């Protein structure tokens, strides 16, 4: 039987500097406030890289303590997807615990809760 190949860890094209910049912005979001993926990307010096923010958040080590739940989509919603394995429900619960009110359509007033640094 041939030896098994080891899977390579996924690397970001921007490397650790981009991850550090994204995490630094997210750490600054105050309790009870949110920022959009695009807003985080722009503030991290990575304009038009909202998907990169989502990628970084999906692949972060759970031991890293950042308020990931405060990053939301531009519609004022939690981004629901099967790949999050229930993380979207956790995110909504954490936001509600911080005082963010959702309506019956699972949205909140983004302009009311958006963090403006």
C-alpha cells in the first residue's frame, strides 16, 4: 500500500498579517454592537475582501478569544448556512444576550447596532 499523503494546511494568500489585521478589528467591536464582513475587511486594510473575513472566521482556532459573533452580513442578519453546524443559532443567541433585538424576519436594525469606529 502506498504511503498516504498528508493534507496541507490551507494558507491565506495574504498570510498571517491579514489574519492578524482582521482579528484586531474584530477584537475592537464593543459589546452590543456589530460590524459587517465588508466593514471588517475595509477596517483591516483589505477593502472588497468580505469573503476573506468569513473564511478567516470559519478557520480560526476555537481557542482564539475574539467576539466573532459580532460580525454579520450587510442585510442585518446572521448568515445561516449548513456548514456552520449550528453556529448561526449560537451567534444569534450571543447577539441577543448583548441586547440586539431581532424581528420576526430574523433581522435586526443594522443601522441602529452598527459599530462606527
